[in-house]
C-alpha cells in the first residue's frame, strides 16, 4: 500500500498539505482513484502569473465555460463542485510560480484552504521539496 493509499484509507482530512516525497502524478492519480477520489493535477511549472494560473485551473478542474477567470469566480466554481466525489489535488511546480508571482500563490492557497474548510472535498497536496516561508505553516505528509 502506498503512502497516499494509506493516508486516504485512514481518513486524510480535507486540507492543504506539503508533500515533499510525492510520487509521480500517475501514481497519485492511481491511488486516488482506487480510494474513490477524483484527481486533479495542477502543474504550474510553466505558469508565470495569475492569468496563467486561472487558465490552468479552468482546464484542470474542468470548470464551466462561464468561469470568469478571477479569484471570486475560482472560489465560487470550486464551491459549486463540492457536491461531487472528494478530490486529491496534486500541485507540482509551485516554486516556479512562486518565483514569478508570489501573490498568485498566496491567494490560491487561501482559496484552497477556504474551500477545504467549507466543502470538505479537496485534499491539496503540494509536491515541494523546499519549504518557502509561504508554505512553512502547512502540515507535512
């Protein structure tokens, strides 16, 4: 049993977590699906700004066409999706985006944290081996 399978089986609570030893996305996807979770990959390794991030979210989360590509619309759209299966979100490349647009990462983390509190659907796992100050308060898997 992989570490993610074990965490999900033990009832990993909704939240935003640092996961420095995250396996490949395909493995995370497999383990999430086996546990009955949806899977979303957010790879911001080539994203430089808010616009790119919101475009990535629209695609990755399969948001509706009316998605307004602003922070309020992202929060609302994630909330609207909360009636489905719980999801594991694997965020890779965060450091790249953080180096280019700190504010985008900060606001995105706030929105994800709010959604995990309100909907209980998301387990956001940040595959980051370094610990930038912005992530230092997040629990580690």
